[in-house]
């Protein structure tokens, strides 16, 4: 090992972080298996675990400086791949399998989720240099949970999915809670509270108390309002086709 090479401990730390990120594949697989078996609480629990891992692996990766220590391994590509699995494909399968869409349009609803996010996730402006998402940031796992416990009519669910899928193609910007610079501390604190509320929803699943459900939806309102406020005056990248 050359004198300039990082110490072994840094390699171990970097690979442990990659392992944490890669575990998202397991959580996604377990969520699909649970959904296929009709175990909806299990499916949403594994989706929640995947979301928690994704919330922290970026912080760990930056702390371990994985890009410097393992420049031959693309941790960002691994993260993006698992984001599509756990934020798009798995919830699309859950929504399809749980009959959240009208029977004659179930495949259409799931396909719209997958296709719109495939475009959004792969666009070069999907994440801006100042740490915003551009286009609806594929929070389909969150939507799937709210649609399931909200017990709305399947046609209403389909309309909501269609609307958000359209927003994935529109260059509006949305905050990236863990990377934002303004109001970061407040937003992270509110996000943690919301995460605890979601955990409570899973405890009471599929019939959470109304106050818990409405309280958690308050975070959704906060996210939208702050995104609109902080996006004022920002330039937007006009999206074109391939």
C-alpha cells in the first residue's frame, strides 16, 4: 500500500456505508414479497425501513468520503438504482396489487408511476446544484401509504397519481430536506416528527386515528409551502426530449 493510500479503517468504513445503501435492495425485495402475499402492513414496514436507510446513507457516505476512498465504485449510481426500486417500482406494485386503482385501469396507473419517474429520475436536472429536486420527486411510497389508509375511491386515487405523474415532467422545484441550506434544521426536525407519525400510522395500520393521519398530512402541507417559498425567483431548466 502506498504512503498516500487511505488507511484500512477508511476502506472498511466506506464499504460498510456501501453495504448500508445496498441493503435497500433487500428491503425492497421483502416489501414486494409481503405485497404479493397480501401482507400490507409488512409491505409498508419494509418500505419505511428502506426510506429510513435512504435518509441516512447519504450523510454517512459524505462523512466516510466514499467517493474519495472508493473512486472505482459508483455509490451514487447504486443509490439512484435503489431509489427507483423503493420509491417507484415497489410502491407501483403495491398500489396495483392492493386494488387502489379501478380494476380496468390498474395497470395504467402503475405504468404511469413507473414511466413518469423513469423520465424524472434520469433527467440531468432532476437534482439541482443548489440541492432542490426538479419535477415531482417520486415520493410514491408515501402516496401509496396515504392512499391505502385514506380509503379514497379508486378513481380518485388514479386521478391523484395522474396529476403527480404530470408534475414529474414539469420543472417545478421541491426541497431536498437533508441537503437544503435555508431552514434545514427546522425542516429536519419537522421531518423527524413526521417520520414518527408515519411509524404510528404503521402501528395502527390499516385504521390509524384521524388525528394521527391529519397530523402527518400537515407535514405534506409544510413541504409544499416551503418548496414554493424557497423556489421563488430560482431559474428552472427547460426540459426537452431525448
